[in-house]
């Protein structure tokens, strides 16, 4: 079945630092890939998505590129802010399979 | 649009009590899902529905029942609550988009504590 392996945290950075959260997947066919973000005390929100190979999803300064050759969808941001502190989930959705989540990476950004 | 809403937001139960969590969506989505979120476990699928009147088991269905009598509502029931069911419960919905699949929209969550 489909699976997602996500970099385990927690990750602590200083404001304006560069962020990378690694995500790799196993799937048959051509799944859609997502990054969801969960701010403290809230539900999950879609951060960005990509539905085919070489697509780049982007939102709020975050980017991730769908790399089929390396089965990866790493999340990056060039300069993080304190307001980016949250838990980030990589997820995969394909065909008739249900949404499969990574275990989440907690990011804390210090001023 | 309110999106996906969940009722209640918080609840404390005693072991053996029953309760129903309500999820409602106003986006006319066909698919609806119930997840639970536990520390270090990510989100795990409890039950899901691909349309009105249909339900199916997910990864962790034991101890829960669901019903989808109306397209916009998806109910999650606990018949006899156990401390192991202490968790945060999220509902989600998704439109029937074929391929490629599109995003799921999540509710704000229900925090349940079973004593």
C-alpha cells in the first residue's frame, strides 16, 4: 500500500533561517501530494499541493516539488518567521486509496 | 461557506458512556472521513464514506460506529467509551474529482477525554 516517510522533529530554528522538511513516499501510479499545516489548537489546513511529476506547489513562501525519480516532496522555505511555528504533515492521495499522512514534524521558530 | 464544522469542540466522558460527534459540510462533497490524532501517531483513519448511505472501515475502526444519512452530515458514535479513545478527532471532506485526487478539507477538531 501507499506510505509516507517524513523527517521526524522537532525542528527548532531561528527567525530568517532556511527550512527543509524531508518527505519521501511509496505509491503505485501517480498520486497527488500535499503538505498540511496545523497551528497550535487548530485543525489541519492545506499549505500546498502538487498533482503530477515536476509540479511545484507554493504558498506563503513555502515550496515543494513533486520528484517522481526520487519519490520525494520536500518542503522548503527560505526565511522562516515565528508565525510559521506549527506541525507540518506530508500526505499522499492516490486512486481509491485513502489519504496517507506522515507522522508530522513540529517546527518551532525562535525570535 | 462555513466549510467543515464539528460539534462539540470539547467533551469529557466517563468510561462506559456513549456519545456522538457530528460533522457537517456545506461544500456538497461526496467523500467524508473521520480521523483521530494522537501524539507521535499522526492522523489515523477511523471510518469513511464515499456517499450518502455508505460507510466503510478505515485503519482503526474498533469501538466506533458511523452513519451518513444525509450527504452533508457524517456522525461518529462511541457506544461505550474507553480511556484509549481519548484523542482529538478530525472530520474531513473531499469532492469527487476523479484523477488526480484533490485536497481534503478538515474541520477544527473535537478534543475528547475519557476518564
